[in-house]
């Protein structure tokens, strides 16, 4: 993978953004305060050397992620506003106004998966550093914090056994076609019909027929799993490629809606859990339990999120030490300035019990508010 592309020469005769925007705009001021080199160093760690299309600039990706969470936008709305908003483009490092996206919308999802927890935590650390430098967040606001938990819902369809088995068949057949694995039979047409009939029989309270159609789906899914395993046996590359999806498909085939314990509720987001709310209108939520750390006091620049982590359910037999494990780990500061010490706040160990009874595993992105 080569260095990020540079289109500055091609835009020589077009007016620069600094000539058509207000330099006192909050986004322009925030762009001047952020340490883009720090974010570029953290995000650049995921680059892999080798041939291929030049990657997107790290400032573009970091700016898009910050704008997404500042304004609470979806990927589709973010891309639409980026094309029509010159301040969004300037914040992401563009020199001239662009009338088209320099990336595909799916690039945002791939970058989020590629960055991971450690790199995304840099956004939270830098936002706190900017707030500290601008005076929006004082050191006294960090002496006492509140650790609370909430449920972050996932955008998934309501999970049913028929739908999960049908989706597993579709994903396995699609992956086999892309990898050049010839299956004996795909069962796509039959599986679609069986999944439809499960819903119809259940709606008509014909549960024996619904169970028979669901059994038909599970049988066909098992045949596809065994067929793929026979075809890829001995090929280490294909075995590694199919292993995650085959494991999920096997769990989906074996699970039942009445069983207790861990289950798969979504193939594209296997981390989703079913969490009971105890409310009549919505007894359950499908998402992840999140631990959020905020200051006890009211900072000058508004409310700040000091840390956020995804919590996972722990067994009932977990030891007390596992329940009271720290929310996050301390990262060594590589710079001696005040901004670097403020960045370390987001990675400081908080030896307090959050009440969730479970350790956290993944970080959430911040909502920088230093530009307010």
C-alpha cells in the first residue's frame, strides 16, 4: 500500500476553501486546535506496505469520524452533508471545494473495523486535550467522575431462528462463490421459501408446520456447512477465510430460542446481546451494554465523555475480582506537554465499581465539544 494520494496539482486553477469560508467558524477553529499529526501517527499504524490503490488520507478519516459523532449523523447523511458543506470539507483537510465524494460510503465501515479500539481511543484522547488547552475542561473537573452504564442499541432486524438460518445460508453461499468453491447445491431458492413459510405458519398458529419448515432450514444449512468443509479441507488459506463464518453458522444451527446463555442474534454483529429492560412497551433491547465516564462537576465547555467502554456479560460464577476489574488500562505518555497528559486521562485506570458487574472490552468514540 503506497502513500496517500496528493491531488493538489490537479486543483491549481480552482479557488481555495480559505478564500470562500469564514475563518472564525467553530469547525475552522477546531481544525486549527487539533493535533492532526498525533492522529495521523495513530491511524497510520494500520497501513500495510505493498502494492494497491493509494489509501485515503488519515486526516480525512479522522475528520469524518469526529463530525459523525459531533452531529450524531449516520454514514449516509454524513456523506451527503460532506458534499454540500465547505466547512466539513475544510475540517477534513480539503484544499478546494469538491462536488463529489473522494471515497465510497462503505469505506467508513471498513476503516472502523480496521482501526480497532486502540486507534479509535486516540479520538477521545485528542478531544480531551483540545478541551484542556482551550479552557473548556479544567483539571479540577477530572478529580471526581461518575461511572454509569447504559444500553447502546444495534441496528439489526428482530432475530428469529428462521431468519438467522436463512441469512447463514446466504452468506455461506455468497462467500463460497467469491472464493471459487463449487458447492453441490446452494439451496437458495428452497431456503427462501422455507423462511417465508415459517413466518406464515407461526402467524396462523400452525406451530407444527412452522417447526417442520424450520427443521428443513437447519438441515440444509448443515449440508452446506459439511459440503464447504469437505471442499476446503487441506487448504489453509480457505480454512482461515471460512472459519469465522462457519463457526457462527454452526452456532446458529445448534441454538434454540428457548435456550439460556450466549446466543447469536446477528451474523454481521455477533457481539449483540439481548438485554432486558423491564418495560411493558419494550421488554428487551438488542445491543451492547456500555460503561460511560463523565465528570461530577459541570465543565465550562459543557458535558464531556471521559471514557466509554463496551461491557460484556460475565457468568454468575465470576469471582469478585473479575467484577471489580478496572474499566481501562493506563497508557504511557510519550510527550511531556500538558496536552499529552490530558490525553492520558482517557486511558487512566479508574479503580471503582461501575455497578455493571462486568469488565469492558471495546472503546467508543467521543463527542468533542471544544469548538462550542
